[in-house]
């Protein structure tokens, strides 16, 4: 067995101390497999416990290899316990087609146009939830008839201190709905999307737009969930 790196050794040691404290034991040699409570994937603490046991199992394997301990009670703890949490959802092509069908939008309804445009812009531009919330009216420019570009300010980007980014609108449906939205919205200054009080919408407000329109159109992700803003971003990446 390869020697543990310093970082792995520190993480495993810290995890071992936590597990010993939770089980009321004073040493790794005292832990038996029967001492470990059964875990259910539906338990809110499942992920933390899975990660904790996996880290301690690493220390056990090292100690057993060096004949410092007789056996490893966590021999079955593996990275496979993280599979459910690591799953990355997306919107399947048939659901994207449904989203792009503008015949299902009432263009006289500002709320409906807003909800659909929010979804389209997340899908089209691949922005994070709060990045789209930070887009201003002046950041959206028509650079040719029916062709739009969106400038994402440095301060709006995650991890900051990045140059401004100019992103071309790809879908014709997004470009078609943008002027409809702008006409219904009114004054062309400030945040592009506003909340019910006329103030800049937060990322959470935009998520509600996504949730509401997804439910109206019965759009589900590949794994059957209501899409999130990041699901739409991830769908673009596919």
C-alpha cells in the first residue's frame, strides 16, 4: 500500500477523532463493525456519515497493512456511497424542444413572457443563477437585426476579478422573445429582471420563474425533478 499523503493523513485523523467521539470509543482498535449504526440514503446525515467513514477506512487500511491493527471494520466503506449526491441532472432534448416552443407563450402576459425568457436565457447563455440576476438592461445589445449580445460584468461573475464577458445569444427563440419582454417591461434602465416591488430580482426570484414555468409546461429533468437554474446551465454544457 502506498504511504498516505500528508493531506490524506490529516483528513483521516480528524475524521477518526470525530467517529470515535460519536461512538464513545477511545481508540480505533475498540471499534467493531457491529458498533456502526446502519445508514439510510434518506437520512439527512447520510452524506456526512458516508464521507466520514470513507476517510476513517483509509486510515484503517493503512494501519492493517502495517500490522498495527488486526482488521478494518469499515472495509465496506467506499466512494460508491457518494454516487447519488454526485449525480448531475440535465434537461433531455424533448424537454428542451418544449421549452423552445414559443406558441405556448401568451405574449400579452408580462409574467408569462418573463418566466419563459428567464428559462431561455439560463439555457442559452449558461449563466449562474445570480449572474443572470446581475444583468442590466444596458448589458443587452442588438448587434445586428434579430441578433443580441449580453455583457456579463466582472463584478457579477463568480469569484470576481475577471474581465467582462460578451456572450452571443444562440437561440432564435431567445432573440425573438427579448424585444417582446423589453416592450412589456417599460423603462430600459437598471436591472433587466425586477421583482414584484420593481426592485432588482435576486437569483432566488429568478429560480421561482424557472420553477413556475417548468410546472406550467410540465418540463422535468432527465431524472424527473423540477429544473433548477443550474440544471439549465448544465444542459447548455452538454
